[in-house]
C-alpha cells in the first residue's frame, strides 16, 4: 500500500487522495468504543469524557527532546522562544522588544535551518523560510517535539539545523472546559489568552482559542499589537479513526526601531541617553497569516505506536515593512499548499516510519521583484530495529525533488543501553537549499543571488545519557558539522548609519565543532538543573564569533507541596552566562539575522528570581528579572532588560 501511494505521489493526486479518504471515512462510520479517561497535567485534574486512540500530529515516536503541556503551563514564558531555549544546544538571539522576531540557534544554525511544524505541517514563511517565534501558539500545544540535526532532515525538507513540531491539544470534555492565561511584564506588556472546549454530540469536539499581546514598547517606535485566533474541530469515527480540521490566524503590527543605536555610534550601548537614538522612528513591520489543515488519522489496534495520518494544508502569509525615513515600503504576499502522508508500522520487530509530501510555495506578489514558484515532491523512510534488549540501530533516507533538481539525504544511528544508561552514535549527509528570498529578494540594501547553490551538510554526533533513580541525570552530545558551499550573509556598514548593505554568497567551507551538556540533580526538596553549550566555528578557515563560544543556562529551585496539598510551591533562581562574542544583528526588510562585528561584548549574564504556585486549578507565577541589574546583550544592538518583574496566572476550570 505504501509503495502504491509513494509511486503515485503528485501534488494534485495526493490532495485528492486526502479528500477522498476523509469522505470515505465519514461515510463508513462505525460504533464508538470511546472511554472515559483522565489527563495528568501537572496535578490539575481534567476529566475527559472522550480520549480517541488515534492521535494525529506526531512526527516521530522518539523525539530528541520533548516539552509537555504540564511543563508549558507551569512555566512563566512570554512566548515560544522562552520555552524552546530549554532544549540543550540552543541559543536564543533576542531583541528584547515584544513581538519583534527572535531566532533560535541550535548548534550554531539559526533562521532557515530550523523548521517549525504544527501537527506535522510546516509553519515557516514560504519566501524567507523564517518564522517569528511569537507566532507559535504554545497555548494550543499538548506536546512539543524536538528532533535534532541527525534525523531532522529526514522528517522535513531543509531542516538541517533541527525540527520543532507542536502537537496540538485534543480536548474531549463532558462539560465545557475553559482556560485563561494572563501575563503582565514591563513597559505595559500584556498577554491575555483564552481557551474554550466543548463536545458537540458524543464523538465530536470544538476547541477555540484567542490571544492578544500589546505593549507600549521599550524604545522609541517599538509599540506592538498582536492577535492570535485558533480553532480545531475533531470528529471521532470510532476509537481508531478521527478527522480534525484546524485553523490558526495571526495578525501583528509593531514599530520597528531596527536597534536602539544607529551604526555610526560606537559609544556604550548601555547608556540610557542613547536609547532614543533609533535607526528609524518611522519603520513598522506587519504580519498576517492563515494556516489551515484538514487531517485524517487512523491507529493500528494491534500497535499503540502505529498511526497513519493524511493531511491537506494551505497557508497564506503576508508581511509588510515600511520606513518613512528612507522612504521605502515593501509588500510580500506568499502562500503554500499541498498534502502529506505520515505513517508508522511494526514489521518483524522493526519500527518503520515513512512519509511523503507534495508542496507548492508561491510568492505571488512582491512589490520590488518577481519571485518564481517552487514545487517539491518528497518521500522518506526511517527504519528502527532492536538487535537485543539493549541494542538498537536505525537507517533512514529521504529524497526531495525540487523543480527538476533532486536532493537526497541519508543517515544511520547505532545505540545501546537501558533505562539507566544510553549511548547513541549517528550521522547523516543532506542538502540545504537557498530560500526564495536569498535568491531573488530585492530591497534598497539587499539583493538576492540567483546563482546560489545548495549546501552539502555532513554531521556526526554521539549522545550519552544517564539517569540515577530520578536523583541525578546527565546528558552530553559532542558533534562535528562540516558544510560545503555554505550560504553566508555579508554586511557592509560603511557609510550606512541606518541599514547595512547586505549580500548573500556561497563560501567554501564551514566547520562547526561543539558539545551540548545537561545536568539535573535533586536532593530532598531542592533541584539544580542546567544546560552548558560549547561551539567553535570556522568559515573558510577563519574563526567566527557570531555566537558565544560558551553559553550556560540553569535553575536552582525549591519545590514542595504545602498546607495539606493545597499549595504546590516552586521558587528559586535561574540565570544565564555567555562568553564574549560579536553577535548577529537583524535586518527587518528581509527578516534575516546576519553576522556583525560592530561591537564585541565580554563575558556577561543575568539572574532572575521566580515563584510559581498552584492553588486548586490555577497556576500563579511571579518573576523578578535581572535582580543584579547586569548589563548584557543577546543580539547587538539591543540591551537586555534591566531590573523588572512580571506577574501572571494560568487558570483552568470545568464549567
């Protein structure tokens, strides 16, 4: 069956296949065998009437790292970037202006190399291949899967840096369920998020959510107003089959200072007197996105991990950048549509994950230049098998036909261990193609390069972990990444006090050597946990310092349940420390981060104090940022927040 589907994979045919499958499944409804179940969500009891077996949206049964819904609601995060930087090996370049794009670097690769999915469907904008992390709907998430660089290119095209998949909630409530989240931070930054879920009949459910983010802004011309509306309809045909329809809508608008200092000022950027000296007092950036998908999921009753999903999807994306000081205005309208098939099968003791995808990316309007469409047909397979009770291995491959060009990817892994110790070695070879904006984009200070060739990316890594009875856990991952023909941004700030001249080229080689490590230690009621990252990079033999060579984050906290179970309390310190680096700056017209050597920043960091408590069905959190008043940056030229605080609540209840 799988061979027939892959052999016939065409963009239109696969869309028709998904629609026909959905229609036939609805017509062939069988008797429900739905059962009452309870969900463990960090101690908050939610009584579900229906919990269908089939669960669409999972990319793989063995993610490199996972963030559950209980962790999400127990965290005082502002947006997705705050949560995702918990992943070992990540560095979050943050402009400290709500709503403005930040970028998550994983093992030194950032925008365009990281792919973000919603229930297995890509969210990255089609033209630039980037995503504003403020647009990831974390209150919609049941689970966040992270797949590291060895397997990520197998599960998604161009995901050579890594893959983040948000698996959305699957509510089934006997009575209406509601959830409210409210957060207040400095500079009148307010987040209000509401969720409502209600069963419609015995085997269907509707889930609605709304979020609003606003701020007056920290700098001149840095106001922000963002709206996120999302909805999901689920119909369970029986206990093994279901249909879901999902829509996510974003609309954001904000002032865009482009940094608090123009390029021709090299004075101390932490001097408050310079905060008003922005690159532009008239620039703004507007986003609009519709993401729609319809999915059919079918579980294998004999294999709890075997799920087949067929999804049809459509994306509409608009971004507009305007700057009256140039004067300059850019409008870019793009869309993506297609279908994918994902499945898992257990065959003679082996676990086979397979999939196919047909996608069309279109930039159907750009006010500065014409950008051609891009068609892609893809197929992949990942076979995992156990040799003994403690030995496992895997081989995986992918092929992507982009236009008339074929890009293969191959990899393998081998591991051994048990619940206490695990070691796994793996590697792959894959390609990373230039984005449409890198090839064809045109702005007053940026011009694409249509002659760019694809990168060839090779990575080898070893992962080792140990867990001693929940008291001590260790994780370490050394890796080597070698890239031929790396795609690189060059910036010239000479005589350009407002925006730099940016060009994009292929270089010769880019070699990255690094180690990611994580530790968690619990003694009595106290826990210490943290990540330590080391990365060394050379491009064409030259040392690169666009990211800190060393970057450390951690928490030390006390956790206990007090007052005969009425108060679940967690309080402590968290912090970060980074070594000297030059950093990556942001160029708003093209939504890109590029290396810069304007300033070099020394060893720095910050410490926060936090309190989180659960009383009944409410989680309340309070944080004091940067309690020592440290001066540091994550992205030049944006100083981090000074001493300030936030207060929030996440409240869930059954009506």
